[in-house]
């Protein structure tokens, strides 16, 4: 009974009313009225008990002993169970079955507990109108449910049901029955005999709707089932139909549904969609493979048409004749033009046609009601003088793939019509949601990506970047800048230029220029092992190796010749002039940067007379590089304070040189060495973040 203060003809009165009766109590003194009002409100509040999230394993005695006052009882998200079959005694009290003692109960919420079987004793509550048993582990419903004649709302979603008793059709007052996210393979027969506000069948294993006839149902939700490739339905009274996320459906023919108003066909594999236009008001067919849409007769009541992410090249002309169409979304298609008459419509207010191949707009337009026209990322070179290009704000949306959806269902979770998990969160991998564990995990999704030699770097970003920007924009920002910081900033600037004001997370990894290694270097090969052992043999086994090169640009003095000769005693005692060569079996010992932990100590060679050798022929160039005073010296030498050979690069820059010239000369030097010594990039990859 509800209590409040009512202004009657005799002054302020205390009003007590329920569904059937109303009482007015008039008091001579206002303070007595307030005292009665306070006491009555306390009594009224005591009829509602909220014991949710209390980690209860048994129902408190205070609830079970309060037989005549509690009407609404909330026991959601506890660990309550039914009385085990082996326990025949009625003591101790505290099981769910003992709630039948509270005869005044009208609303009971037992969702998200540990209930394994349907509490049969609850069917004895003659006043019960609402019962919520969702998110439990119930596998069957007893036939005694037909005795709950006053029941109006029954929620059995997210359980393990595969059938319902026919006796449930005897609950003639039942208005809402939710059996979504269970294991039904077909529509239960009792649904065809109940006057429900809708069929809530999402998240089951239904393949088709077989029974036909005049069924008193208007709303049907078949999201995330396993419907056949060709879908038809003969329930003539349907006004709202939801077929989203049935990945095997390719054809939908619903021309027989004359009363259909709203249809959802997003994220299917649709190639053919036929609808009746008698009462059609909203069509959502995004993320499909459609290139045409058939609606007969002309949908005069159509208000919203959403066909984004399809394969349309041209829109149907009948769109221009819809007198009530106000919103048109056709972005991310292959449109080459928009119908000219669409700009003469007296109803269309918003057109979203970005990311297409539209080349031009009509020059002469009649007066229209257009308020928003979004055309970015098309091929339009010029706009009419009175046109403006509005940029929309785009919100990224998290799409749940089949594998992740299977994991969510195995963890006893569900997904609502807005792709929110358990109706709370849109992402199944996020920290800070302990109450939804293990449905929502505080872990990352790991994916292995093979990096080939052609990959220059990586861009890791949140969904806002990928849903707003195109790959061409990202490629341009990446290739035109070398610094990862600059690349990330460019991407962020482009994102904000499209009027995006939300959070953006961008991580850019840029591969550095790989260091040169030797082709014949292979630590596991027999040849490499023999060369290594030969190198470590010592001065009596091996002569030291010398190689030095002085690189400069053309036009400098002749002292830049890159090779020197060595003389060693011949068999007759005379000195024999030889040209130094690179022994391919020992080249692995040269770059100490490749083997930082191995530095064999070669002997210090004796001083010998050396005469310069003839310079090598110049490398052919298509265009001679500009003159520069920059010098680069690449020496491979032995060191007395380090054990082994090291590779050093000494650069001498003139103050007049530019960085670009220095980099070009260094690249030419590297290419010359690479060709002369058979060098190649290493197999490992180094990134600069």
C-alpha cells in the first residue's frame, strides 16, 4: 500500500491506496499527520528488502519470519541454493525452497546465484507476479509452473534450458518470458499459445522457426543463433524482427510480413534482402554483402535506412520517393554517385555517405530539408558553391567475434542487443570488473603476428583510429616521417581533424636501419665452427688480418684509394707483394658488434713496409653525387686494450654539410661494402619506439 499526503476538501489528509482501494485520513493537527506519515512510510519501506551482493549462502531468518509484510525481495548475486534432494527434513531453514513461507511475496529476484534446479516450492506463492531466475544453472522447468496464475514476468535467461513444459501455457497472465542465452534448438511450443509482448530467444541454437499460423506475437529476437542460410518466417503479426549476428544467413525474404515495421539484419552474410514495405519504418542492414535492396510496395512510412559497410555501387531510385525518410546511412560502400533526386527530397535531413567513390554532386539542386551531409573520403574534386562538408564524430564500437562469444557463453555470460556483456560492459577483456569475472577477464588478448622483411614498422591504436581513419592516411603519415613520435602526432592530428573528441591511444614502432652482417656467418654451421676454432688457435696457426678503407666523395685527393698492399717473405727470402683479401671463412670474426661476448686475442703483427696498391675502379653512378667535404672511415683493426677485432666507423663532418647529404653518402658507402663483402641485413629486427 502506498502512502502520501493528499490535499482534500477538508485540508491535508493522509492517503493510503493500493490497486483496489483508497483511504483518506484527516487529522486536526498537522504534527499528528506528520507522525502518522512517518510511521506509515517506515512500514511501507519494510515491505521492500534488498539483500543483494551480501555473499549469502542461506536466507536470513529475519526474512523467513517476516511472513506478512515483505512484498519485494531482492537476493541477487549471492550463493543461495535449493534444498538438496537427499535432505528430506525441513530443517534447517534458509534454502530457497523455504521462501514459500513468506506468503506476501509478489516480486522475487534470485538471479546470479548457484541454483541448479528450479525451486518448485516457489510455485506455492499465490501472490507472486514477478520471478527472476536468470544467470543460474537451471536445466529444466517443472510442470508445476502452470499453477502460478498471477505470474506476469518470468526471466529464465542465461541458464541451461533446452525445453519448457506445455503447462506453462496455462499462465494466461504471463506477459514477458525471457529464455534468451539457453540451449533451445527450436521455439518451445508453449510460446505459440501465450500472449507475450515478444519472443526473447537470443543466444540459443535455433536453426529455423517451423510452426506457422496466427500467433499473437509482435516482437521476435533471434540474435546470435545458428539460423540457416536462407531465412523465412510465416508469423504474420510480427512488427519487430532482430536477426543480428547470425553469421550463416545469406538470404532473407520477408515480403509476406505485411505488418513488419523494424528489422535488424546487421553482421550477417547477406547478399539478398527482400522486405514488405506496407508498414516498414526502420531498416538496419549494416556490415553485409548487399549490392541491392528490394522493398515492395514503396515504403511510404520508412524513416531510417542504414546500409553502411556493404557493396552498393548505386542506391535504389525508390529511396527518393519515400515521403517520410529522414535518415540515410550509406557510408563505407562502393558508391560512385548519389541519386540526383535525393537532394530534392522534402523529408531527408541527414545523409552519411563518407568513404565511398563519389566523384561529383549535382550542380543544380532544388530546395530541400537537408541538415547534415557527410562526404569525406570520396573522390569529389569540387563542390557546388552552396555546399558544405560536415565532418562527423565517430565512436568506435567493440565487435565480439565468434571465438570470444563462445568463451563468454562458457563462462556463463550473455550479450545484450547493444553488444554489452551481461548488459554492463562492451569489452570482454578489461580490468576493474571483478563482479563479472570470469565473463570479463582482466587479461589481454594475445595475437602472434609474423613480421616479414618488408614490414617497416607497426601501428597499435584503439578502435577510434581504425574506425575513423583509412589505411591510406596511416600509410602516408608513416612513410613521410621517420620519427615514431612525429608519426603518432600526425595520426592524432588527423583523428582530431575528423571532429573526434574521445580518447585516442596510438603506439608507433619504427624499424631502425638494420646493421650489416655477413652472409656466410652461421654459428651453427661446420664451416663457421672450423673458422672460429682456426681463429682461436693463436699466432702460430694464423696470420693477422688487416683491412681498412677511407671513403670520400668524388673530386677529393687521390689518397682516398681504398686498398693497400702487404709484403711477406717468399720461398726464396725475397719479399712478395700481395693484395689483401677477405677470407670468407674468417669474416665472422670481423664485426665485434655481432659477437659481443667473443673477442679472441690475435698477435700484434711485426712492422712491415707497405706500398699503396692501385685504386679500384669507381662505382658506376647514374648521377654523380654532389661534392662534399664529408669523410667516412671504416676500419677493421686490432686493438691492444680489447681482445679481438672491432668495426669502427669514424665520421668527419664539415660544418657546411647537411644531414641529407651525409646520409646519402653513408648509404653509398654501406652499399659498396655490402656488395664487396657479400653483406646482408640481419634476421633479427630492432624497433625504435
